[in-house]
């Protein structure tokens, strides 16, 4: 998948979870599309290393951000408002999961998954979305999952709870901002073949089930999610809000 058509020229985009398997590919694609990136994750040094690999290194700003901590969002948004003239897009990509089932999940881990993957996404919309509105409008892209919509393989209960909330919060926020020029959409990847996912599951029964249940017969690539982000973050999608874009090899149509 190649980018580089300058679809995001002149735009400032804030990305969370930048240094994970999908985040890195989103950062690469948005940089190829000429965006200036605010690259955030819990580890600022990892964000700085990523920025150094991207085209137009000098345009990008690496920052530490734990998305579940509201004060960190305030500090990051103050920094962005100071360095850039405004903010055009937010990609709420950072999240954590848990593979446990409805009966095996542990309350502390459940609460942690909700705090990061659900509440962190809301806090991003609250703080970065407000700056996008003040900047004259733009786009919020929430990275959700097929598990925000369907039961998947019957595990990852806490993650499914968080992603289900991301799906409905997307529509709620889209309505709030519909006349203010802030569009809000969700992307729903199926199983994506990141090195992290392969390290955890390759060769396992779960990996075989992911493949067997994907109608296209393969897992997705992070670049394929990044291409959807580039579309929704920029001006190719200006009449699209509150929508769900599935990047799942057909999983949810079966
Ligand atoms: N990989 C898949 O198959 C898949 C499928 C569907 C949806 N997704 C979604 O795609 C997104 C990226 O997933 P990934 O596969 O790259 O996962 P990953 O675990 O490789 O990356 C997640 C990133 O989020 C960051 N993160 C964790 N806790 C954080 C916190 N408190 N604050 C800020 N950042 C935090 C991590 O440091 C990491 O860089 C997630 O929203 C995930 O739910 C992934």
C-alpha cells in the first residue's frame, strides 16, 4: 500500500499509541501524506525514535501521553496549541486488551481495560476534539474493532465492552459536532498481523481460528488500517460522520 499523494498537506494530526504495531504504520502513512504529526504514547523516547524515521522529521512532535490521565491530555493539548496554529485531526489509536472470557476476566484488569481503551478514547475526544473545533473543524478517527460490534471468538470480554462503547461514543460525538465541522468516525479492524499479535499467537489454536473465520482467508496488514485512517482524517471524507469503516477481510458480513 503506498501513500504520498499529499492528502494531509498543511494538516496537524495527533496520534495516540503511536509506537504500537498499527500506530507506527498510521504514523508512516500520515507523514507520507504530508501531515505534521503529534506522536504520543506512554514512552516519549519511543515516539522520538519513530519521528526520526519519518519524512519531514522537523515537522513532528513526540510527546508522552497516558491517554487515561486527564491532566496529561490537558498538558499535551496546551503544548499543541502553543507549537502549531491549531489541530486538524485526532487519531484515537492507543488501547490495551485482555483475552479473558466473561467468566475468567478479573475485575482489576477489566477496570484497567475500560480506563485506557474506553475512557482514554473519550478523554481524547473531549480535549483534542475541543481544540479541533476551536481550530475551525476537522476529523476524529476512533480506532475501534470488530469486537465493538460482534462477538469475535467469544473471548476478550473487557476489550469488547470498551470497543462497544467506542463505537457508540463515536456516533454520539458525531451528532454533537455535526454542525460544528468536527467529523467523528470509527475504524473497525479485524485481526491485524502485527509483530506483537504474531509473537503472542502465531501457530496457536487462536491464530488458526482468526484465519479460519476471516472470509478473505488472511489476516489484515497494519498498512491497510493506516490507509483507512488517511481517508477519514483528511478532506476526502468531508460528508462522512458517525460512520463505521470495517477493515476486516469480510469478518462482519459473514
Ligand atoms: N492488532 C489487531 O489485530 C487489532 C484489531 C482490532 C483493533 N485493534 C486496535 O488497533 C489499535 C492499535 O492496536 P495495535 O495492534 O497496534 O496494539 P499495540 O498493543 O501494538 O499498540 C497499542 C499502543 O497503545 C499504547 N498504549 C497502551 N496503553 C496506553 C495508555 N494508557 N496511554 C497511551 N497509550 C497507550 C501502547 O504503548 C502501544 O503503543 C488499538 O486501538 C487496538 O484495539 C487492533
